[in-house]
């Protein structure tokens, strides 16, 4: 019968129309209240009907790996040793790996010796050029540059506000731990601690030296193993071994601290 | 078939094998055809004076009837001065198998190469592109004019000595970024208008005429209309410009249509409004820099673009001694992503086809609802919904996360938390099949769709092959050619799936081919799920660690191609110069399915009404980011 196809189509459209109101019937006013648990159902694979979100009254939170314009990690303000210190060592890998070349770094120099200091004097990112590819964060060996989750960056004037300098780029480490807990934890495991990798290395070195001083006849194999840079070692270790190694490192650290206290 | 038998009897060469084909050609054309013996290269070099002869033999006697890619390379400073412009062609058998690569060389100051349009009509647009970007003169080309740039453009931008407006350095990374990075904005250093170069004899007041004249020339204007009328109603000839801002063109695309009454006599696609010289940028970039740029080609299927480029570079890396193949889990995840991308793309394209038919946005939004779920998955895994940038050379960016989980960060944020495998299983085994059933019930029998699509925009199979049509356009015409089967890559050989083909080659067939392809994708995905479970926790990087940020790629050429949702996407990459390997590609060419598929648009539209052009274009499914590059 001619027109049957169109009629079938209208049945489907009508079903969709009904489905649009199913959420309203099921959740009622709770759909619009702030602390709902039905958001996950409405915006998940089991959802039916209306799939829109009432932005900005409700926003879909972005997943952990979401990447937007990068930021620089600095130590928290309440960090005991170096509050507000940059994690960046101005090695320049991010500037080299950046596809549209939107990162500019000025490396610090020691005013007396003129030798480079592992710390950026200035750091610029032109966010108009940044293509949010995430390479800088992916290849940074110091976990010092990370992709942000804050996507509401519209401004009235692009010519004056869209080159972000170090002050604007810097965000505390605790912020990174908050927006990407899983990734931050994985990185911590790879580094061997929550500290900056240089701090961990320095502590290890110190611990080694202390241990050497304390007990001269160290087995050679162990000394070699601890001297190797931790980044390379970790890749050959399984999770269990890594855990064991971390515990050993923590134990060494504790003994070292006790030793210092004793002296 | 009889041809092939007779050749087998004539020669001892096994022409089913590529080596046999090369030997046969060398024997038949001594001193004209030679083997390409440069390190890392394959195929044959043909004397340009006999190119058409040899190509005809290839097509008719040897069965290489399907020209995939034709592109130019500028070897200035690398090869001999009298042969530094090179045309590279990749021809295939439509029955499947590897490429017959043939090349021809010309001096740079007078690059005249015979046109292959008569042998392979597929080379039409690609030769125009080579003329536009490299200045190669194709003798015998019927319509040799610029295709991506405008007629008044000065110079040929892909030549190695051409410098762009904001030129900084030959290759990235630029030295001015680190350690003394003084920030500047390019447009301040070189304000708008100061970066335009005109030829010396250029009259600015004629600027408009030049580009328009060339477009309208050859359209048969100035014909005596009275003599055309026939005995029915007197009709007038009229030129209609559809686009570049017409909503039906899916972007900034323009069709210059000559109408007789309401019937189309000629149709000429005009493109390049979104041209950004992607390939020149690609040559400035390092190999890894190009990966996120490939996302911007066909921005609806960036995962597939990534894989194609990764394949091309991995082929080059395999020429070196220290190459480790991609681990199994990475391949599984690549196929997972590519097939999800196919569904994403087809949902979008069918939705838009219906939009073009007048079903304004209702079916489009139903399709988008499902698409959204897949994009959510992409976002959680790769970090972005469209610009995924997920594949790397020798692996993928990161393994799948255990949970698809969002984190509260901004005001009014609502969080979600799913198990990744459960989420995938839900959408693959339940949600999408249910949706496809409903969608087919909704649309397949609809009288309006059938009346507007069946018998419209027919592309016969022989023409589809000749024009080098790819993807659903080719398969809709009844040719079951799919790169996943013809020249398999990744883990496709071990997967069980069918290649849907159409019968008549009209719009309706293309629509049903897309529908069935989505079902085949789901079938592949259902086989991928157990593989994902089985390989959980395995390595996703070749050699067990993240690749270098600036890898050194061995010299040579490679052509990596994948079956993208829109058709065969190829990357022709040349690494030349330093014999120890290079950090920047010498040549980076994208053979885009949306671009070559437009070659057939004029022929398909002829004789139809002007309203049908919109649907025919919609059924090709182009993305202008890829067409214009």
C-alpha cells in the first residue's frame, strides 16, 4: 500500500516523542535538582529519549584524559621545602615536540657562572595556536606540563589576552591530582613518589651516599642497581616488583631520616 | 581473461606476481621502462615520452585498471638536475593485490609530462592538483587549470623553493622557541595584506575577472539558445552557482552548474575554499608533528586518518634495522577505534543525506544520539571527541582506561562513571543493533526516500573504476573493492566480515551499503570484544616503551592506505636526504577519498534535475577538510 513507509516512519517518530518525556515521568523534579544520581543513567549507554544537557545549569564533567590548553605544574603553596617551585626544568622537549610550535621558553641562567639553571625564566603558550594535541604533556620527562580541563576560556579580546605567560599557566600540583587522580597515581608510581623526580633522585643519591658512608662493604650488584636512573629501571619491572622496590626505597628513606635524627 | 592467457603463453613471467609484471614491462619496453633502484624505493621508472603507451599496456594487458594515487615530488637538490620533478602513480588491480608503482621524471624548469586522463580518468583532478601545486604541465589534459588555489596565485607552493607568508625556517622545530624563546604573534610581524605576492605583470583591477573567467570557460556559454529548444517548451540556458555558502554543500564547496531549464547539462566542482596547504605544513613538520594534523583532514573519522599515517611511517621504519612490529593489543585497539569511527561517520553521513532529502534534522538527531555515545568513549580514551590524535608509530597513545570516569572540576559539573568494557559491550551488542533495526524500519520503505533515491545519480561499475571512485561510492556500484580485503592491514585477515555491495549504483544503493557496512562493523566489533578481554594488560607500544619524540626515519618511500569510512585514504611519504635517516618528511602527500570521489560528480549529475544534485553530493559524502587540504 502506498504511504505505508511514511506511516511506519511516523510511528517511530511518535515513539521518540514519547521517550522524550519518559525521563520526566520517571525522575520528576529530581531530574532538575542539583544532586541527582540519575544523570549517569540519562547520559549513559542505557539512556532513552532526550539526550540534551541544560548547559550551563548542568555540564557534563569531562573525563580524566580530556585535553585542553596546557598548564604548568608548580609545587603547592604549603609544600614544606619549596612552595610554588616550578616542576619545569626548561629542557625544551615540549617546545620541540609541539606541532604548531606555540610554546616559547626562556631558560634561566645563573647570573654569576652563566650556566643554565633547571628552571624557566619565562614560559609562553599562544593558546590561539595551540591545537590541544597533548604532545607536550605526553613527552615531558618531568610531568611538569599537563593538559587542563578548563574549557571555558572565551574572552573579548584575543590580541591581548591569549598569550599565556608563566603566571597564568602555573597551577599547583594538587590541582592536577584532583582533576586526574588515576593518571597522577600512575605517574607517581613511575616516578617512585609524589615528589618531583629531581627531588626523589636527590634523596636517593643522598641515601646512597649515607649508606655507603655507614657501611662500606656494600654488595656491588645492589650499588649498581640503585645508581641506575629510576626511569629506565621501572619499565622492566612488573607492578609487584615496583611495589617492592618502592617499599624498599621508603624503608631506606625512613632509616636515613632516623639516622639524621640520631646524629 | 583471454588477454592474460595470451600473455602467459608469450612470456615466462608470472604476471600474477608483482615481480613478474615488472619484468614483463622491462622486457616489452627495453630502455623505456627501468627498475627504480634507489634505496628504499620500489616500482618502475618510465621514460616520459612513452608514458601513455606503457600505461595503456598496464591497464589493458596487465589488468592494473584502478589508479589510486597520482602525485608529484620535487627532488631539487636530491636527484640529478634534469630529472628532479617526479610524478608517482599507484595503480591497482580491482580484483585486489599490491600496487604497481610507476614514476616518470621531468626537468624542473620545463616539466612537461603527458596526461594520463585518457587512460585513467581518475587522474583528472590529481593531475590538476599537481599542476596547481608543482607547476607540472600535463600535455593533453582537457581542462588543465588550478584546482585548489585561485587563478591569480603567484607560484606553485609545493615546490621546495616556495616560501609561505609566515615563513620562519625550513623545518620544525624552530630554533627561536627554546632556549631563548621570545614570544611573538606572526600576524604582528607580518600584518594582513603585506604577505601577498603578485606576479610582476599582474593588473590588480582585473583580479576578479581572472578567476571567474577560468571557471566559466568551457561551459558552452554563448550557444544560440533558440536552436536548443526542441519542440516542447522553450528553455533558456542558465548558469547557477551552488555554493560556496549553500547549506547543502556540507561546507564551503561550490558547483558551477549549467542548466537547460531545470535539467543539468554540465556540472563543475570548484573547491579550495578551505585550502591550507596541509602538505607543505606536513613537510615543515617532523614525522610525529603530522599526527594531530591528520585529524583535521576528515574530521569526522580522525581515528582512521591516524592509522593510515601511522601505517605509512611504520612501513618506512620497517626498512630500517631496528624495527619492532606493533604489538597485538595495539592492533586490536586500532581496529576497535577504526570500526567505531566507521559507524560514527556513516551515522553522520546518512543523517545528512536525509537532511538533503528534506527530512530536516529529525533522523539526523536520532543518529546523533547514538554517535554521541561513541564520541563519549573516544573522549575518555583519547582525550578528545573529534581530534583524537590517538595512534603513534609502533603503538597507540595509551591503553584503554579501566573506567570511563569524569571528574568534578567546574561549577555545575555532573559526573559519570562506567566500566569501560561494560560500556563498550552495551553500545556494541545492544544499543547500536537496536538503533540500526529501528532506523531501517524508519527509513528503508519510506516512499519519499525511494522516489528521490532509486535510479538517481547512477554510476555504472566500469565508470566507477575508471574514475577511481572509492568507498561506498564504488561499492554501491557493485564493485566489492575494500582495502581491508584487497590489501589487508592490521588484524583484518583474522576477522570475519563481508563487503556489502550495491546493484544499480544509485543513491539508494549507496545508502543501503552504508547501512550494511555499519552492521558489518558491529560484527567486527563483536569479534574484537573477546580479543580485548584476552589481551588485557598487554603492551601497547612496540618494544615495550613509548616511542621517541623525534624519531629518525630511514630513507625511502611508502604508501600507507586504509579503508576509511569515506573510502581509501592513502599517505604517500618520502624520506629523502640524509642516508642515516631523516627527521622531517621530504614529501607528505594525502590521497583523499573526498577529493577523488568528486571526479565522478559531473558525470553522475548530468541529466538530472537541480534538486537532485544536492542528494547526489550528499550520497558521495565529502568532508571539505579533506577535499581542500
